[in-house]
């Protein structure tokens, strides 16, 4: 078996697509070590910057970090085949979260080497004489980006990696001191992003490169998050312990205003970025790397080297993009009746594993909650986002597997089906006629039920379980080399993993407005959210029906928006827009709404045929609002036991 575990810190990266007018690519060149002299050359600076884009693939698309951002929220719980990595994140009593099983370690281990690379570029690049401030600003962006992710996840983290605060370290260093949250924001995140906004170009220098708009989004998000931290409405503890005061004496309201102003500047001066015309356009794979995407961890099917992983098998580890496997149930267990080549009638697998966006590789580690399907996406008629998020219809594709095809295929109610017809449908709502569910797996083999006159098996929203549920269409794979067959469904996705979108500027500005920021005329929270909701009401394709659907429900969507919206409404709208993309845990922690919105959820059991919703209670305590410092960090520290104990976040020791 070949190995393609190319480490980001030796400069492996790919930035593929484009903003208008940009058609250059970042070149990759493996390198085992970086030194100050290396960063004092153009080649060294470019190599270091390339590695920064590559390090994103060790965080985003990695299924274990993906799990840490979603499992345990109101969006997602664990699936039937979950192991301890997923069970611990759910806080429902199956496993306790600790320094060994917290998959936030993926962020810690990827971020700090990248921060040190950024330190090296920022300190040494000026010695070259020909390095533009814009290039250095890319390093500043990524240093701030990593620190922002770290401080949200773990609390205060070290600014000194061994050579002084924000200095490039070249020597082994086995001690560490954590800075406070205000220090991380005011010494690292804010200064770097302010400078990045000033120096980055409006249009990226390379395809997928960071820009002024991306820096504005992250600066606005950092201001917003820090304002919430200062306000601390639910008295959530912080660590290292410190008073919730700003070093400059500014209050939360100042930072909410900054968040609004910076986000509005991004909206009003977008450069080449814009909202896509429909929600479907945002996520359909044929439109990847579109002009709504500000930042993504990229992959490609054109080269295993540039992809960072095999094109034929999935390793189940970074830098593969295998997050989309996690909420894919084993639809290949579906069975339809047919006559084989010997004339014997019997079941056959009518939905084969295929490398297409609606299907992909089953892993069944995570599952949507019933509340997400039934309540978050309550309006499935006007709002296109449910249809643009989930795979709700599984269609027969058995001829693509080759071999002898079954004859006279009969599905639900012994009615005939053809390739391309629905085999199983997850209904949008509870039907007026009760579904007849079998005991156990039944004829479908997966416990799906029947409705009179329908040839497809059906499951209603309240009938989903940890073993059978709608798949996640928006993260499904896409290949152009499938031909007439099933392609390479066992390979990791070669699609980019989207990290930041232009649309979030509207949400950040709206949230700041709800928190009291003074708004521009006609740019209040409701007006900003209605820009997103109006787009959500526009359809151009119906995934459920697999047909074109040109329909504009934007008037109905915007008129349904409350006259006055609150934080819970903002959070519900964010969930509809970014469901299962890795935002939710951070949204709930920032607003301190995690326990309020996710302390209970409903889901069916782990057996086929189990369609009885069970209410599950989570135990979410204040200290859980920070993840534990990873054990790998503690093991590397050569300090006394008492110092190591105080390094860990409280109640994880």
C-alpha cells in the first residue's frame, strides 16, 4: 500500500481555483526543515507560505476534528458505528471527554508548527528586500487564523514557542506557558488581522489565496467572539484564570461595534467575491471553488501528489478529506427483489456504493438529530436549504456495478422499479397515512416502511435513527473519472473542504447588530439576515426529485422573518445555512447557548426497524466550554507534575 501522508510543515499544498483574473498555482516543494536563512530568500518565503495553505488539510476535512466541531450539538449526535472518539463528544454518558480522546488535538498539533512558520516569515522576510508586504500579510493572516481557532477551543494558549512571544523558534523547547485569552487576542489576533486587512490584496495573488475580504471576515469574527467573552452572560469560566477585562479598557459593546463595522466593510467592498444565486449553487460539486468561498482546504483528482493522498483508497487520516464519510449511513444494505441469472427470485443490492455527491463511502459515525431534520429545517417547501443539505432519496444504480443484471426488480409493495428510480425516500414530513414499518430489517433490509401505492420504501423525520438517516449531500464526493461505473467511492473526497464563506459576513454583522451595534440605515439585523433568506428561497434544482426546479420563494421567506430577531433566531438561521460544515460547536460556545439548545435531543436506536424516538439528555457543564489540552502536548513537556497539572484546563486533570 502506498503512503501519501505528506506533512504540511515541509511545504506540501495545493490551491486550485479561482477568483476572477487569477490563474496561478502554488508550487509544492518538499523540505525537511525551515531556518532563518531559508526565510531570508524569496524561495523560502514562498515555500513557507505554501506550507501554510497545506496545513489546512490537517484540520479541515479530517473527520476527527470535524467530529469535535459538531457531535454533541443540536445538529449532530453519534451514529451506530461510533467509537470512543465520537461517543465522548456527545456528552450523553457513553464516554467521558478527556485529554486522550478529544479530537480537538488535530487542531493543536497542526496549528503550532504553522504558527512557528509564520513567525519565521514575519521576522525574516524583510531581509530579502523584494518581499512585498502583501506576502508577509498572508503569514500574518494564518498566524491570526490559527490563534483564533486555538483560543476559541482551548482558552489561552502560548504566544512564546521557545524564543520569545511571536518569535521564530529553531531549538527544541519542552516547556510552555499559556497566555491569557485577552493577551492572545490583543497581542496576536487583532494586530495581525488589522495589518492583513491593510496589506492583503482585494483579489488573491494565486487561486484560493487569502485576501482583504477573508481578513475582514476573520477580524470581524474575532471582534464578535471577544465581545461575547468579555460580556460572559452565563458566567462560563476561563483559563488561564484572568479577569474578563480588556487591556485597553474597552468594553464588549466597543467590540460588537467593531465587528459590525468590519463585516459591513467586507460586504460593501467585496473584491471578486459574491453570494451565489442559489443555495444549490453554493454546494453542488460542479461549482466548487466558487466566488462565495473565501478560504478552503483544497484537493484534486488530477494528481495524487498535489491531492496529498491516494485517488483510489482512503487512509482514514489527514491530509485526506474524509469528513463526508462520517454522516453517511450504510445505504448499500438496501435490498430489492429480482430474478438472478438462474431464474431464482431473491434480494439484491439496488443502491451500490458510488463516488457521486448523493452517495459516497459509508462510515456511520455521526447522525443528524430528529430536531435538526424536523425543527431546524421546518420549512422544506419555500426554503431550499434542506434539499441542498441532505440526500433524502436513494436511487437505484445497480447496472453501474456490471455483471449479470437482475430481472423484473420489485421494490416496496412488490411494485416494479427501474435504474434511477427511488428505492428509499426520507419523507419531508410525517405523512397523513401512517407508515407501515416492519419488525427488524424487513424486505428493504434496513427497516424502512411502506405507504400504499408507492414503489419506494419510506422513513419519516421521526423515524430516523442512529443507523438509518438522511445522508449529507453537501459534503458528498465528486469525480469526473467514474465513466459508466461506480468510480472510486472508497477514496477520500477530492473536493475542497470549505472553511470560510462570503455569506458569513452578513451573519456576523447581524449578530453584532442584535447585540447592540449601531447599524447603517437599512442594514439592521433583519435586513442582513433577509439577504440570506431571500437567496435560500430561490431554487434552480430539486435534489429530492432529481429535476430542474426554477422557483422563487424569496418573498415568502423574507416576510416570514420576525420583525425583531434575537440570538436564538440568528443561531437557527446559521444552522440552516451551515448545517454540518463545522461551525456549530463554535457558534454555541461563543454565544454560551450550548447547554440551552443542545442539552436534550431525539433520535431512534441502533437497530434496523427502530423508529421510536428516544429523548437523550446530555450533561454539559461550564468547564466543557473549553476542550482539554491534548495529552500529546502534556507528554512532550519536560516540566514538573504540578506545573503540567496546572497547564491542563480545569476538571480535565
